[in-house]
């Protein structure tokens, strides 16, 4: 990794409960060391994690009234146009209609320079399993559409890195893969590990080739050995509810840290637990779990290469709860730095 991220730096996952993009950007910048552009699912269903990146997909149909997207193959020539447009690996913009947040972010901080900022992209697995065709089958099981999905997401990664470098020296992009926790269930028996690793590696490589720093956000159980093998530089996990399932991969985590990787601890809950938990509670949990992982890995890099985040996006919470989540992130950092 070309730049060292300061220990216990804070950042967020993506979504916030705002309708106003400018207000969301101001709130993010006020709380986090590494600001991120806000996803605003309450503003429009097009800003939800799958529709947000679907723009430009061949055969895409958008039903605004039903708040859904799907693929309907036809003889329109969409495929030929897509392949022609993507022949030279372009950067493809996310429009303001699908993301007011990223455009407001660039506008709000024009002329300012951050050391690090963060963007995000829906992972190729979550995306291709989430978009369905007219029969209700995920396009993952259509080999051509699966590959096209990956190509499109990589093009939007390139645009994000290029765009965010207007306001930052370093750009981190998290690949959001919440579907990882369901892999292996009866619904996804046709999803094989080799293809998961290939898709994830392709996205990670696209971030690095564009000059960004690659990370991943998984908010449940995951095969962390496979994730590490994909070449990502930052692992973000739900450290509040899923610490034990992450710690099972202690040997792989130690190797990951030795190679310069960072662990982004999603220690601040974004579930109902946020209503009753205190900053002191979360700071105590964090110190305890840091110590446990240090004991498992026998590596001081557990502390040196630690970042702090919420466990998931705060978009499903109220504004007051989101502010509490963000404030606790800052408090946990202060507590960790003082130990």
C-alpha cells in the first residue's frame, strides 16, 4: 500500500438516513477522519445499493412506481453497444439521479484536500445475485450477464477513483458484499468458490489499477480466507456481532497484516442495539476484542493497522441514531488512542 493510514482512523460504510445530500456530506465530514460520500436510500430507491450501480446495464428496466429493477433481454442491440463502449475499459459515471451524494460531496469539498476519502461499490456477487431477469432468476446464473455486471462495476470504480482524487490524495473504495453471509445456503448452491474469488479479485484489481486502495465490507459471516486471497488491502467486518467468526481465521489474518493489510473494525452497531448501547460500552468491547485478536495472531499490527467504522451503513436508522453512531465512532477512537 503506497500510503500509511493512521492507526484507528475512522470512516463510515456508506448509507445515511438523509434526504438532503449537502447536509449528509457536512455530517460525514464533521465526524470522520476519512470522509465518505453518502448513499441516500431514503431520497430515492435508485440510491439503494443495487439500483445505484445498475445504470448502463444492457436490457435494464427500471420500475420507479414499483421500486424495482430487472433485466429483459430483447433484440435492441444493447449488448453490441455495451461491448463497443467498454472495449477500452472506460470510466463510467454514476449519474446524479442515482447518486446525489457523490456529486454533492465533490461540490461541497471542491478546493479542499483530504489525505484520504472513501467511496464504495456494490460487489459483483451481491449485484449479480440481486438483479433478476423476467423469470425471477438472478443474472449471476447467466454467464454473459454476470461478466457484463463485473465489467460495469469496474468501470464505475474507475470513475469514482478518478473523481474522488479531485479532493483527496488517496482514495479508498470498499466493495460491499453483504450476500457473502448467505453463500452456501440452498438459495445459492450454484455459486462456486472459484467464481466468487475471480469476481472479487477482478474488482480489487480494478481499484488498485485505478490508483485506489481496495477494501471490502462484509456485515455477516464470510469466508475470510477467500477474501484475503482476492488481494484486498482492507477488511471491514461486523466486530460487534461477528467477532468470533472473523477470529476463526487468525492465521490468515496474521499473514494479511504482515503483508500490510488493515482491519476496519465495524464495532459500532447499526442495529436496534444502538438505542441502548453507550460509547463506553462500545469502547470496552473494542479494547477487549483487539486484545483477543492480538492474542490469537501474536501480532502488534492488530493495533497499528486498525481502523474504526460502524458495523454497517446507518441508512436504516433515524438521523438522531445516525449521529449517535458517528459520535461513538469518534469516542471509540479517542479511547483506543489513550490506551
